[in-house]
C-alpha cells in the first residue's frame, strides 16, 4: 500500500475537506435530512417528482461547476407509494413504485442525502437547504 | 449463517445489486424457513447520512433490514456490527445475512472483525462493486481508496457497463485485475436483470 490510510487516531481530522484523496484521507461533506411534508391541497406525484428532480440536478450542477466531486445525491419519498431519485454526477436515475404516477398526495415523508467531496459541511448545508426550500416552494 | 459483505465506492450500485441478489436468495434458497415467520435473509445497512434511504428502499421491497449508524463513516464500525450480527443470529438465525457497508469503508477490515468475533458464521464472502461509469475519474481522484476496497475482495462486480463501450470495459477490467487478480470477476449492469448464474456463482463460491 503506497498511501497512508488513517487508522482512527486522535489527530484524525474531519475538518479539512480536500480533493487530494490520493495522498491523504478526506471525508466528504454530508447533507442528510428527513422532512414530513404536508400540503394544503393534494398535489400530483408528478409535481413532487419534478421538484425533487430539480433539486438533485441543482446540487449536481453546482457541485460539478465548482470542481467538487459528487459522492452520491439521493432522495426517497415514502408514503403510500415510493419514489427514489439518485445521481452520482451525471444522469439522474428515477425509480418508483407501481402506483406512483396515479398518486395524489397531501402528506409524505421526504429523505434527502447529498454527499459531496471538496467543500465544508456548512457550505453544502447552506446551498442544499436553500435549494431544497426553493424547489419545494414551487410545488404549492 | 452465510454472510455476504458488500463494499464499493459511493453510488457504485451496491443497493441496486443487493435488491437483485436478495430476490435471488429469497426465491431460491428459502426452503428451510418456509413455515416459520422468521426471514431467511436479513440485511444490515450502514449508510452515509442520518436520513437512511437505502434501508427504506430495501424495506419497500418487503425485505428484512437492520440499520447501523456509523459515527465516522470511514472507520469500520466493528463493535456495533459484531453485536448486531450476533443478535440476528440469536433472534432469527437466518440462512443469509447481507451487509451493505458505506461507500467509504474498507470491506476487508470489516471482514477481519467478523471472522474474529462473529459467532455461528458458516461462510463469509466479500463482494466489492466497482463503478464502470466513474472508474477513470475516481481512480484519478482517489486511487488509494479504490485499491484498498478492491484488493482483498473475493468477488468483484464491475457495475454500470451499460455506460461504456466494450473496449473501455476491457481496459477497466485490466486495471482492476492489476489490483486484485484472485477475485472472481463479473461485468454487469444492475439496471438490467442480471443472469442468475452470476448470483449463483457469487453466493456459492468458495476459495
Ligand atoms: N447506468 C447505470 N446506473 C446504475 C446501475 N446500477 C446502479 N445504477 C445507478 O447508480 C446510482 C447508485 O446506485 P445505488 O445502488 O444506490 O449505489 P450504492 O453503491 O448503494 O450507493 P451508496 O449506498 O450511496 O454508496 C443509482 O442512480 C442507480 O440507479 C447500472 O448498472 N447502470
Ligand atoms: Mg446503497
């Protein structure tokens, strides 16, 4: 093994994100949240799909534009039907349960995770949070 | 208990593959526990991020899943995992246990711990998924992590070959082989139905 891999030593630091993973270990920034969403009126599953696809795309593009590396961006919508979105930096893959397309929704649980290398947790958190809010606001 | 330990970088396709392997195992091997309400397969999920997503994807398919939360995603959560495995054995004694490690973990280190401290384990295989679509990029940016994940795998699944041309697939295979020439190697696309023969070989393989 030519590189040094950290063994959980006390000086092990998670505070210095860097893309130089070939020479030293670097943890990615992680944004991961669960939201219970309730809508005033029922919305179509397609609107939810569009809003969340927009979010995944925005985080992906922002990451790529800033020369950061996408680890994995993923979304799961949990309710009577389910939706799974995922991107590792290029396409956005969409999978859903059988009845998803015909479903209209007043409440769902939304889980989102973005794992990105080369930036601080704080920066990712701010960008991801703001973008998510804007995308969800577009639903109603 | 037969343990399949899945590793491989973030987003390489571990969960997508586990969905197929789980279906194969539950349909093909579950005769022993047919009359019992105990599952013949239990999946242990260790994922990056507090909002667990993979466990929900697997549960939505009717699979039995236990979550493990990692304090530090790059460090092997050895103690918790061993406790979890031993609990599963005592409570459910399933025929199969699949473990999905985080995309930053070193599966062989986890395998060492399981071998040392796990009880009642009949077989343990380390299956590492490599991402064909991102192989070139990732092996430039973090070669050490990829190598360390792959070097001691029993089985290597080069996934997402639908994204590459045949010549590119051979090139990636060659560079993986340079890291680990002993492992069983399969090039697959988990977006399609994978040939069940590959799952059969992978789960019954012994060195
Ligand atoms: N093109 C293509 N995409 C795939 C294939 N297999 C999986 N994917 C996509 O790759 C992405 C990641 O897949 P997952 O199965 O979530 O990967 P993972 O390794 O479990 O990810 P983490 O658990 O977050 O590390 C998803 O968007 C999948 O749809 C494949 O064979 N071809
Ligand atoms: Mg996964």
